[in-house]
C-alpha cells in the first residue's frame, strides 16, 4: 500500500515552520497583549512569550498554555465588540427595516485580534505536528506487534 506522504518529509517542514510562527506570536504577545489583559492573565501571557522566544515550543504544556491564552483573548475580543445601530427614516428608504447594525471593535479588541491570528496559526500547526508524531508512534507499535 502506497502512503500519500513519507513520515519524515511532512513533519519536518511543519515543525520547522513553528519556529518563525513562535517568534511572531511572542512579538504579538509582547506588543498587543501584555498591556491589555488582566494581571492574572498577564502572567500566563508573559510565561508563554518567554517559552516561545526561547524556542521551547515542543516543551510539555506549551499547547495547553497556547489554548488558554487563545481562550482569554477570544473572551476579551468578544467583550470589546459592539453593534453600532444606524437608522434611516427617510422617505427614500423602501426596505422593510428602518435600521441596521454594523459590528465594531474597540481599538483594544482590534489589537488583540492581531495577536490572536498568529497564536491560532501556531496552535494549529503545533497540534498537527503533535498529531502526526503520535500517529507515527502508534503505527510503529502496531507494526512491531504484527
């Protein structure tokens, strides 16, 4: 049976791509997150930024810290998002409604979205690397047992 990829060729570039993503995520945390989150969450963000800056992205617990920080940022962004309602009572308005809403973000929430994008991309890529390595290990165990 032919596999669609060889194990070493797919994991290595993905793992290597995590390092520049980690540096970008650390910069995003330092510039856009630290001064906008609560003191309790600031400690988590600083700890994660230090790990990412050192390149310790495959250390135990990094994925969990990334997941936690993404959740914190997501909640902060939701809190900083509001709907701006516009009204049109003119005679030229022939639509069924006389008002409409447009979603807006506070400047703080907008800054957090900058960091969130990179953090999510890093989280997804790191998760994929871990999943591929776990699958390889499971297959090696099955092959050895057969």
